């Protein structure tokens, strides 16, 4: 059974930073590309960033430079460092396995709220 457990969200002021974590179990983590998604209230879930098994990274254009995706294969953990946060970054953030067969699994997400 694939499990994804996100954490690290919270309330932060505009301009602040957060680091999200996602602990993955049930797969050989190092073999898979991983992604972060987010879903803002009333909006569809959208892709934020992707990291391949060998560490290559891709971002949504509007977020590149503020967000950094990384992974620790020894800890089966995916990270998302988020800097200079803005109110429009408010959303529930989810990690996901970038695989056709495994992408059906989702964690509970972690809430990020950017507000003064």
C-alpha cells in the first residue's frame, strides 16, 4: 500500500517561508519521479513542481525562483522549500508519485495559509 504523508504547512505572513515534507512508503522511492501539487479554495488542483529519480527539476513558470523541490532518497522524503510566500500561494499542498499507476494515491495534504 502506497502512503504519502505531508507536513510542514501552517500560517505565515506574506514574504515568509515554509518547508513542506512528504514521507513516502510502499514504493522504492528512489526509482520514481515525484511531484507537488496544490489546490486553492474553489480551484482545481494544479501542478507545482516535479523532480525526477535522478534529481532533475521542473517548475511551473510562475513559481520558479521562489519554490525549490528536493528529495532525500535515504529518508524516502520529498521536500518543497517555499520562499517569499504570497497570499495567492494559499492552498492545500499534496505530493504525488509521478507514475501512471501510482498517481492514484494521495495523502491528506498540508494546509498553507499566507496572510497578515
